[in-house]
């Protein structure tokens, strides 16, 4: 596994997945410096879930795709996209912002099980229909990975972290199927209770 030293880290109360788009508001001076350097150098940084003052061991590298807004006081809003999972090996406090040595994480060498993938995509399609009244395009759906599907659904942080830490696409798809079916059940219960407006569904499609 390849390692990178002095890699910029952004501890946050969120979990990023590969392929997921995330809007960030950058206001602290140290992170303004960090993101500014990443933009200038075309470099990635890592988002790591900071849960109960504890950094999770696995995070996701991200790249800045677009600066959405620069404010007069130096704050700015950016759009980033998750790239690849990594393991944090060691913290590095020598820079003006959080950093560390990270190790890229590769998936197991395996073929994707068509039945497992089919079950996940069918569950995802059912949730999309229930939440938005529209069906995902068949060609788009067929090419979506577990990360792609999970990145468009507002799951809890613990569930997303569990997906991020799995090194098997088949395992991710199987877990995602259970998560999607649970979300669909919750949506159906909310409908029956009259607690959810259809225009305010949980699923957001890119």
C-alpha cells in the first residue's frame, strides 16, 4: 500500500464517500490556509469523521472541484468531490493545519456478484421512486457503484463510515441493500402517518 506523508486533513462531523459531492464552508484560518494551498497546488486533502472528539481511522481524500463563493472577510464556500479511501497511520503536527501520514486502501480482488448488485440497485430504484416520484435512468443506475448510490441518500454518519471501511464491493452492496430497504420502510411509515411531504424526500439525485 502506498503511503503519503504530511497529507492535509480536515476533521469534520461528516463522512465523505468516493464520488460524493460535498459543499463546504471554510472559515477557520488554518483551514483557509490548507484549502488555499490545495487549490493552488491541485492537491487533495482528506476528510476524516471527528466523532465524540475521536478521529475515525479511515477517511476519504477529496479534491476541490469549484470555488462557489469568496467572501470579503476571507471565508469561502467550495464544492469538493470524494476520491479514494485511506487509513490514517500517524498524525503530523508540524504544519499550520492538521496533517498526517496516510495509506491508500485498495479493494479486494473480486468479481461483483450480479445478484448482490441487482438487489442493491432494485432497492435504490424503489427508494428513489418513493421519495421523488421519478425513476432513475436505467443506464445510469446500471453503472452505479455502492458508493455512487450511497452518496445520494442521506444516511447517518455511522452507516456511511461502515461502508467506507469495507474493502469489498460485494460487502458494500449487501450492506447498502439493507440500509436502502430500512430507509424505504421508514419512508412508507412516514407516508402512512402523514408526516412527510413527497417534495421533501430523503433521496437527492445528482
